[in-house]
């Protein structure tokens, strides 16, 4: 399986799991909330935070933007979508703040104009959202920036994933298994697909989770996931579409802790007698030395 370098960290089978806190649109259009979420992610020991960037008029049709939808930003879906988008001033603050906190940031860009917008901040990687996996032009445009690509695979068939990988190429590619339901039910997670994807594509495989709990994301690491992405919120009861499928501050802290414990527990697969077992052998074992049973 290949390896991918994101800034100063290598993502791959032999390395510590790369943990991404997905801030996405959980900042609710408020830069102060975004900064608080960055603080939480850095304090929890996450490796990176991720945002979402859209050019609203490109991603959504006029009809969709005009659709009635009440929100703190107005009475239409367009009011909501525009209200949740950070502009240049906010991203300059985000960039400086993450550098000050010593945490990496990047974004999933939903259109080519958004790729160009984020590129001015020299991100160490780009994320392709599950919803964009079949957008060939966006995949080609993003790949042309020459950065590592993280491809999320929710709502996609294996054939669609295979086609996207052919467009992107396997170099500097990480694939994230995902189920695009918010929040996801546990019977929808299908974590056993992680080793299947490893075998089929021979690139680093991770997991982007939208479930409400922690154990399944930790189990993904035990199954071989070398990147974990989970949404982060200040409070799951907050207004907004993604908060219910997110982890709160205590949850993201526990997630990172449990991932590191599982990594330590997995070991190297070599059977050996431990030094700390030697006094136990002397105390409990009646017969010492190798024994071969003869049938």
C-alpha cells in the first residue's frame, strides 16, 4: 500500500493514524465559532481541520437557491448557502489562526472556482467530497494543482470509485470509506469494506464517519484505516444540518485518545515472550520448556 505525505506527516499503513476534524459548515457562518473549533481540534491532538468551500451560484441552480427555507440568514435556501460561506477575509483569519495553533488545514472544494480560491493559501492537500466523486472535470482540475487528494466515497458504487481513481491516478491519493447519511446508522457503516478497498486500490484507505458514537471509528483503525475524519461541533443541539452527525469537544478528545491506544495495542504481529511475563512464568507454570504433543 502506498504512502502520502501531508505537510510533515506521512499517511500510510505503517504510520500513526491521521485524524482530521471536519469543521465543514459547523461554524454557522461565525468566524469566532470556527476559531473555537480549531482550538478544540488542536487541543484534542488532531492532525488537521477541514472546511468546505463552494461558489454558491455554480454549485446550486437558481431554482434551488430560490427555494423557500427559513434560517438565521433569511427566507430562502440561497440566503442560507451564502450565509454559511466564508470569504477571503475569514479564510485569511483561519489560515493565520491555524498556523499559530500549529495545526494543518485544508478544504473540500465543490467547484473549480473554489479550488482556485483555496489554492492561494497553498493547502497541503485537497479533499474531494462524496457528492463530487462523479464530477470528472472537478477531479481533473483539482488533480492539476499537484497536491495530495483525499477522495471520499459515500453514495458511490465500486465501479464509480474505480472510475474516479482512474481519472485521479493512484499517486498521492487517499481513499476514505464513508456512508453519506447524517447521522449514519451503525448498520449502514460496513467497516469491513476498508480491507476490501485496500486490496482493490493499493493506496492508503481511511474512514470518514457520520455516526454519533466513537467505537466504530476506532474499530476502523483496527481494520486498517490510516486516516479518520469526523465532524466537530461545539454542541450537537446547535442549529445546522451537520451538527447532529458530529462529535462534541469531549467526543473528539476521546476519539483521538482511543485511536492512539488501539494503535499501541495492535503491535507488530510478532509473537514473543514479554519481559514482564517472565516472573509470571516462574510463579504459575509447572512445566518449563517446549512441549510437542505426539499423536
